[in-house]
């Protein structure tokens, strides 16, 4: 008789929500750095940008963003893009800030607010 184990998906999935943007480069860059760390640990990572965080999805906004630790935003973004880590920008938040899909970095997708709940219900969630 084999033993069945119920693995909680939150042990393997990590969602990082980011509500700050260029107004708080330390926290913004830290979110992408934590995503890189979680990915390196073998976790399935997603990032959801909302409120001011949607500015991070806009092309060239991560250029030259640096945390006091020396982590560089665009380097972290390139890593996440290379490994196809899903990054979502809240559509209503982006539209309220006149950000269009064509303004986004490659690999970042606009998503409805409901997407954050879909991801959060099966992930360990970190909010920055």
C-alpha cells in the first residue's frame, strides 16, 4: 500500500506582489532580487505589479535602479526574463497611469486584478 502525500502548492510556488515603483527603488529592486533568489532555490515564482509598481513594467524604468546592497534592477529583470519568470502588471492600475501593453518590457503581461487572487491562493505570497 503506497502512502499518499498531499503537498501544499504554497511550498513550491512564490508570488511577489509589488505596489511600489520608482518612488521606492530599494523595495522595488528588492522584490526582483527576492524573485531571483526564490527561482534559484527551485521555486516557481511569479511577480504581480500593482499600484505604483506598474511603472516597473514600463520599458526603461528599471534602467539604473539600484538598491543600497548593490543589486541592479535591470540586471535582475534580465535574469527573470531569461528564465521566463511570469511578471504581470495590473491592467486597471496600468491603464489609470496611461501605460499600454506596447509600453511594457518583453515578457511582462497585463492581467486583471483577479489574477493576483488566482496566484495567491496557491502560493506563498510576499508583498512589497
